[in-house]
């Protein structure tokens, strides 16, 4: 069936890190440096300004918001209108930090680029960083190719991360101490198509049937993938899709962050303001984290 997209908000520089939390939709807008909350009527508010570019969002058990600050590679907290530094990730992150998922205990798993995508530096692997509450950051997994969108299953036992430059989703068992083990390929997207137009994973979210909605900027779509790599559904977008999140009253509204470009040129993104939050209704509700 053909699904119809609706624009909920436009005029953004580059939306990322979409989250549904306590009946509100939140996201980061990179180059305006703002974190927004948005309702299904299009009403929005600015939650906080992040000078060094916000990306991944999450919450501690007590409701404290966690925010990835990209260019200075830090994890920040925001509560009672106070912005504070939780952890400095610069010793571990190879370049800008990006997406994040936070589990029910407040453990934050944070990706980073691993190399300077803006200067033509050679692609190389990096790590997924873990910040446990009250502890120094450590490496949760190494040798990952641009860890991006990340989800945790409803039972809290499995973490799945999109490796953008490897075009695959990789799963880990989550141990009792929040460390990761038993690495395995959850879906190899290079084997999912016949025409050579390979999707690459960016932001993503999990649904109640165990499938994952994945934003694919390389193919201008969001795809619903099941374990093993079969693509169950594709929803094309007019520009490019960079992240998605299930939310709404029944968790069947798919929020999609779209934009003309990947944000390589901040000046263009600020000038064009092509970023949008688009929504579409799907059949299976969201579940798990984020």
C-alpha cells in the first residue's frame, strides 16, 4: 500500500535524534543548535540551546534529559533549566559524536563518526561508547563503521546498531553490567536489494513485531527491515531521510527527519533550511528503546 507523508514542521536546518518520550516528540536541529519538542498539531517549543550542536537524545530514570553535544564530543544533562556536563568523550571519539540510546537504567550508548567526514579523510572504523551513570566513559564495542542509529529491545537484552559505512545492522547481547558481547550481523543491507542501490542505515527505531524502521539517506527512503535483512516495506521521501521514530497515542505514527543534504555544509543548511519533520501512519506500534 502507498502511504501518504504529511509535513508536521519545516524550516529546519537538519533534524536528527528523534525521540518519543512521555507523550511528546523531541528532536535535535543541528545548525540552529536547538532541541525541540513538537506535538501532532505542529505546535513546537525550544527545550534548550546546545552551542556545540545537539544530536542524540535520551532520559535518565529520574527524567533528566541527556543530550549528545557533537563537536566538542560531550554528553550533557538538562534538568530544571540547568545544562551540565556529564562526560567528556573526546579521548575515545575519533571525530564528532552523534546518535545515542539510553537504557532503562540510564546507561548511555553513544556513537561517533570516527573520522573527519568533511575533509575527505579516509574512512575508518571507530567505537561505540558507554557512559554508565556516575562513571567515566568506556568503550562498549570497537571496530564499528560509523555507528549511527541504535535500538534496545523491550526486554533490555539486545542492542542493535546501524553501521552506516558497512550498510549493516549489528546486534550485541547486553550484559548485566551494561557491557556488550556476542556480536553478530542482524541484517546485511548489501544483500537486501538486487539493483545495487544499497540502503545505508542512519537513525532507526524498533516495532512490536521485532522489525526495525531504518532511515536510509542513500536511497531517499525509510525501510522496514526484519532480522536477516529482508526489507518488508519501503516509504520513499522527496529529499533524504536521516532518522525516524515511532510515536503518537498508539505508537503507530512514524516521525521522519528529512532534509536536502547530509549537513556537510552548515552554511548551506542554514541558508536553505530544507529540514522537515514528516509523519506517516504505519501498522505496527513502536516498542523498546529509544
